[in-house]
């Protein structure tokens, strides 16, 4: 799975507004330039990109590097003084990130059996 595919999956499955009305490439550029209004989206887009050491949105991503990239955000969201809405968003993000890689594994296994 590529960075772009992962971000598109998250945008479809998170259940809350994630990408502003733009694609993953444009959203990443805006996040890197501080041009997104949502700080959480900015952090997620850049953390996943950097955690996977991507050079473009077409670079592959994996589960371990993705979760490593989000480790600081996930720990911060569990602090006692964290806004419950942020905690729920980060929890849902973690669940859907795991789901994205599970679905990719299933797709790869199905393709191998075909």
C-alpha cells in the first residue's frame, strides 16, 4: 500500500472530516506548509509520511512504521488532560490504521490465491 492509498482509506473510514476538500498529495503539501486548519490532520499526515520515510505519496508504507510515526500523538492523546473528542479521534485513527493494513493483507492473499 502506498502513502496515498493509506490516506484515502483513512479519509473514507474515519467517520469524521479528515482531508479538507483536496487529495492526499495537496493535503500533505498544505500540512507541511502549515496551511491546514486542523492541527490533528496536519500531525497525522506528516507523522505517517515521515514515519514511513516517504519521498512521495506513491512510496510504500507499512504498519510498523506508521504506528511508530504516530506514537507521540497516541501517547499524548492518552494523557489525563486530553480533550475526550481528541482521544476518540486518535482511538478511531489507530483502529482504522490497523484495519487498513489488515484489508491490504487480505487483498494480497486473495490475489496470491487467484
